[in-house]
């Protein structure tokens, strides 16, 4: 391909230039939506030319001329894709949404073309067959294995007809996944609960009011209060609002995302996606999509997943029902003449928490200032891994709220950049995530990663600091744990760099990191009151930590129900005339879902499994990883030092720094000396003992 095909090529498209600013960061200030289509066009063409040359190489297939060559190919495509997905998630607009709809199926077609390239697969297969006779390092062997698995699972070994069908399915799934996610975003953007009077604000503490004023100002409603469908806006409202009618109103809107019967409804999309996924798995010789998906996971099979979820479900459900009965009692004592409903749970749970644990969210939140919690996450990384973080103001970003840090290792050397994008805004998708603008590797030089954390915290209003809920603060540590997985990555090949690992392993570094937040050593130092600057009193810390297992029945039920429905959906061998709402009701009926609890993610807005396929049949991964993280943190506790240097070293070598360089079971065993059991998880969630008797 020549530049002549692209008349705008020399017209200042930043994707056609070397990025010469500090650390090679994308020049966000100059990137405009119209730069993406020509950049994608050229990147696809260049990548195709590179791959064609590798496939047609007349020399004998070898690791270097095939696998390493593939690893080095497609760099411009990675560059434009990484920037595009960062922007289209964290700061999108109509132009980007439109490009996303065009690009998603084209990108799928592009990758199908490569993964289903027959001569290319013949080369990979030949090297793979020869692997024990070749002089490969352990890491090279693993990379080769991952390539072989990736091509085989894409259908490279199948006949031409099946390959064509797989490519068509992939392309269609990409279009549907994009539509799904844009529909959820549209439903979230379309809805606001405007609170007009003091009566509407009944029960809301200052921090909820301040955040609601900011959300109103963002929408040109200065002086009013607005609650949005973002989790960090709606959850505190449900927790504190004394207005049962308003709680019901927003709760119904929240759980109806993607299920409104309007233009943005996701039900037909889900039916089509499930049918296509089932067909995809069948073409590859698996009975269902779940079997296909889990075959390349640490869990391996659907029964292994169900075994873990079932083991947790029964005690969690018992605990949730006992809590429900206690809350119903509170309703009666309050003089309420109604049955506890789903929109009441968080409100009465908050009252129950005050009674049982003598601790309430409104008392905790003033101590959890965003900037101190960020410092706490950095401090933990310093104590464990010797990392230091220096704020930089000379790095371009996509939004003025984004904070950039230069990350340095114990020897002072540059390890990467960390971008923190913490505040909710209308242009951002809901949820919290970590992504990269560039992965660590040593193949194309000593490349240091550019790591991004995105959250949706409600920004503190009226020149007040941003205060986090306990959950928000834990989420910050979670995403930062993912960030460290990318920042500490120390491998040669991009294929296995950082978080490029199996889905049920990827949540270990993130969930494990949450444990440090929940320790007195960290809270005493960083939970400082935003007015007095005083640390959280010991006694409050004690009560807070004792309260950690409070409401775990609800949280476990909410999560496990989502995981079980996800598994069931993908165990359908041939879903036809599929009605997702009927299926959801039946699946929840089978497990005895309490009527007062709604799944953490109902299918019509379950982005993990339908906005792209990331967690399809793999939402269980969080709990699978939790078995690992609970057991892994116990390794520190057993030493009596949560920063125990030798244990931290082993953790860095085998988990945070290791990427996907070895099989997860092997990595875990190298760290811990054995595989984990679910015991530590059940203890952590307070579900190990029999549930207390109601009444
Ligand atoms: Zn995560």
C-alpha cells in the first residue's frame, strides 16, 4: 500500500506521524474523530501486507520468521485501536460512536482474515508440531502455544466453508456487541432524576447532595440536584433517600436499561448473539459456547464453574434471606405497612448496618478523599514493589480531569506512565475499567507501558474534595491492581504481556490488591477527615472492618445470580425464538432467587457478556479469582507482615510481573507452593459459619 491512496495522509493526521512527545504518548490534543477512518484504513492494509509476506515466506517455518514476525506486525493498527477504544469508552461523542459502528465489523473481518489464513496456520502448525525439537526458551514455547490455541479456536484448522461462516459470525457479533453497548449508554444518558425540592432530598447526606448538584451543573441545571443511572450516583441515592416513591422510580429505570421496548432495546440483539455464539461453538466441535469458552480457561469445564458457584450460592442465599427478615422487621417497627422491595434493600440495609455494626456510610465517607486514596494505592505499591509515582503536568490527555504519573522502579528507572481518569461525565460509559495505550514488551525495544484507569466517581461539588464510598475506594484499588499487572509486566512478547492472560486469572492481581485497602495499616494513614485532616479513629476502623462481612449475603447473591445466568445462557445448545426475559425468570426461579434482590447485571445491560465477548460464559471469573486472591493474601497474613518482602518478591515474580508467560496453575503454585481451596473465600465473605437464625 502506498500513501497515495490516502489523500489526507500528509494533512496532519497524527496517526501517520511518529509520536515524539514525552514517552511517545499519543498527541491527544491533536487527535480528532476524522483522523480515525483513514488511520484504520491504512493500518488494516499495512497489517495485511505484513501478514501476507509472513505467510508467503519461502524459507522453512521457524519461530523467528513466523511467530516473532507476527508479534512485530500490525503496530500501527495496535496504536490506532488502543487510542480509539480508550476514547470511545472514556470520552465519546456522536462522531466517535458512528465510527465505532463502522469499525467494529471491519475490525472483526480483518482479524478473521488473519486467523483463518490457511498458509499462515500451516506454518504455525508446523512449528508447533516441531516445538520440542526447536531450541526455544520457556517464554517462546508459551507464546507459540498461545498462537496455536488462538488460531485453532478461531477455526484455522477447519474447511473453507466453516471458516467462511466463522468469519461472518464474528463480523456480525462485533456489530451486535457495539449496538448493545451503545444502547446501554444511550439509556443511561437519556435518564435523569431531577430533585426539585427539599422534600425530594429527604434523607440524603451532604456528599450525595453535593455530587447531585455537580451532576445537575454538568447538564446545565445549575442550582438543582440530579441523580443519574451511573452506579456511583444511583447506589448512594438508594441507600439514603427516605423517599420510597423516588427510590422505586429510579430503581425501575436502572434495571430497565436495555429493556425499555424502545429503539435502544437489547433483547433481540441478545437472542441473535446467543444463537450465533452457539453456532460458532458447534462449528468448532463443542456442544455449547460455554464448553468452548471454558476449554481455554483455568476452570476448564462448565461443571467446575457450577461447582464453585453452587458451593457459594447456598450459604449466601441463606444469609440474604435472614437479613431480609431482619429488615422486614425494621420496616414494621418504622410503621411501614409494606413488603420489603428491591428498591428498599439498600436503604434498610444501611439502617441495619447502623444497628448491628454501629457504622454508617455517611460517617465513613468524609474520611475517604479521592486524592488520599490514590496516595494509599501508590504507597502500597511502594511498600510491596518499591514503585514511586510522580505527577506530570506536561503529558497530553483526552480530558482535563485526567491525572498522569511517571512510575519509577526501586532503582529510579522509568517503568511506565499511569493515567487516572476518575470522574463520571456524560461522555463516559458507566463502570470502572483498566486499559492500556501501549503494552510492555522487549521485542521491539525496551517498551514501557502506558496504563489507564477509568472510574465513574461523582465529583465533589462546590469546591469540596471528592469523597468516595467504601466501595468506590475498593474499586480504585481493584483497577489499580490491574494497572500494576501491566506496569510490572516483565516479558519479551506482547502476546503474553501484562493483563493478556486467561480471564479467570486476570482478576487475581486486581482483587488481591483490594485486600491492602481494607487494612488498618493503610486506613490509619490515608483515611483522613476532609475537614479536620484527622485520621479515622481506631474505633471506627475496627467497627468498619468488622462490618465487612455485613450484607455479604446480598452482594454474593447479586453476583452469583449474574454468573449462573451467564453460564446457563451459554449452555443453551441451540437457542431459538429466544425470549431473554422468560429465560431470566426461569433461570432465577431454578436457583430460588430472593424476590427482593435483582441480579447485579440484568442481561439487557450485562456489558461484560454482551458488549463484546470479554466475559461471555466467564463472569464467574471474579469468584474464581477470589478463591485465588483470598488464599494469596493469606500468604502475607501468615507471615504477620502485609508487606512481607520475600512474599512480595514471589508475588511480583509469579503474578504481577509474569503476565501470561506460564500456565496460571503453574504460576500460582510457584507463588504459594500449592493450589488454593475456597475456604479462605468463604471466611472472607463471612459465609463459612452457619447463618444466624432470623428473628
Ligand atoms: Zn477487574
